[in-house]
C-alpha cells in the first residue's frame, strides 16, 4: 500500500499502514542504531552515552500522541504532575 500499488488504498488504510511501518520497522531500527552509536561514542567520552530518538517529531505517529494526551487529560484521578509524567513516556 505504501508503494502505491493499486488496490484497496483508502486514506484510513494508508494512515494505518504508515503508522504500522513506523512502529514495526523504523522505530525499532532507529532504536538499535542509536544504541549502537551510543555504545561506540561512549568509549570516546569515557562513559555510558545513551542516544534516544525523539518520536514526538514523527508526523506519522501524531494520532497516537493525540490519543495519549486525550486519555491522560480525561483521567480525573491523576494529578497534573502525574499527567505530565505519563505523557513524557514514549508512545
């Protein structure tokens, strides 16, 4: 579907396929590369270096972020600090 092969290409299907592509392929690959690069650079800087990808900037995952903000925002049993902490956790 992401390659543009004719067929059942509705917007909903495309959006889901795009999100699945990022979640199942791009994010795990990026995490492995960041971990390996952090280990390699850590040797030069004399310690553990942890590189973490910023998934907040990925437009394909914006729907998931919006849903998380909505769920946490509607949770009346959480304090404002707990809501902030819940939204800082990766999607």
